[in-house]
């Protein structure tokens, strides 16, 4: 037994969940459990300490150890599954990032989990409520720690339709958000995956080059998840290294052309313009060149993809 305390903890949670030790019941003594599991009394004592700290049992001197009377089985399942080293991933058969070959997002996810000693199991995204319910039931019963969903738009509709059901499952659920506004986001944990690491990598390049005149160009649509997280990562990385920047925001690209031009003209060293999308970068770039400003000499332009495919 590689980790006796962990194995015993899970075993005792299983017994509470299955009713072997129902709410309010008295559990065996530390000596009896130590003999059953083939470990020291101390190992059992430490395990019971943790069960008590997490609110599953109550110990009273001279009376013994009792399962808490008001315990919720869903709480027991969530705690049991949180100790698991298995992560389930379900992927849409039509997942566009796979079809277009834009980075090995799912493979990278698996590799990151494997580096942390997690086992990954895969399945196709269920196509209806019944299949989804059965799949989630299986995740719970098999002790999956977390579920990661890579959906396409049609599957997002299914998840939204049954969000109240899904959120009750005692498994941590993450889904890949492709830039939807907060009011479209599901009540699950959100995973933002983009090739610029939410703006951090763009800022890191600027820091490595030691540029000083930095501006971020964006529309006023900061309610979009992808833009908000991308800019936040960019801003925080710069601030971490003592770099200031200017935020140039306009309602429509035409309102950014003048401020961007003025910024480059006023800069004493080559300016770096970071556009939140290609749709902003191209007209700003063209306008700068039309006004006799040379790329690489007077300014540098960076941009994020509008549609990362």
C-alpha cells in the first residue's frame, strides 16, 4: 500500500456513502481499524483527524467515533472524488480546433495532467440529456476527480439547457470557453486556452525586448471573456516587471486610428502596439505606413487572432 492514509481515507468515505457507517452510527475503534487495514494505530488516528476536520465524523472522548448525523451524501462523494487521480475528458466529434489543426490543445491538456501524475480517460461528448446524465453518474460512481469538456456550439446548447442538473453533480466540471460573454458562461469552472496564454506571452516578448512605449488597442467590448482575460494577463505581466502601458479604446476601428498615430508620433523610441484582434491591427498598421511611419523602425505591431483556427 503506497499511501496507507490516503487509501484508508477513501475506504472510510466509501463506507459512509454506501451506508456501512450510516449517519449517526458509531464506527469501530482505532485499534480495530488498524488491525483490519494492517497499519499502525497512528495511521488510523491521523486519518480520523482529517475526516473530523472535514466535517464527516465526530469523536468524543470515552464514547467513541461517530458519523455526523446531518452529513450529506453528495458532500461525501465530492470529498472522495477530490482525492482521485483520474480526470475525464469529453470532446465534441466536431471540435473545430482539432479539425483545423490549431495546436494540440487536448494533447497539451493531457500532458500537463500527466506531469502531475493524473490519469486521463477520454470519451465522445454525449449527444442528449439521457446520455449526459448516465455519463455523469458513471463519473461519480467511478471516482473521477474532475471532468473537462471540449464542446462545440451545439453541445454548449445542451449544457446550457441542463445546467441546473449538471451543477448538482459532486464532480468538479471545467469547460473550454471560446470567448463567450460572461452572461453566456456556464456555472462551471472556465478554462481559457489560447496560444498567447491570455496575453502573458505577448507581454513576456515585450519585456525580453525591453521596449518602453507600449499601447494595447481594443474595442469597448471588454465584456467578452477572451478579451478581458487576455488584457488582464497582459497588464499584470507588464506591471510585474515594472512596465507601464497605455490602453487605447475606441468604439470602432476608425476611432483608434488617430490615437494610435499620435502615440507613435510622440514616442521617443519605437512604439509597440498590441491589437486585441487582427481586425484592429490591419487598418492601424496601414494608416501608420500611409503616414510615413516604418514598421520595425518607428513601431512594432502585435496582434491576436480574431478566429484562432
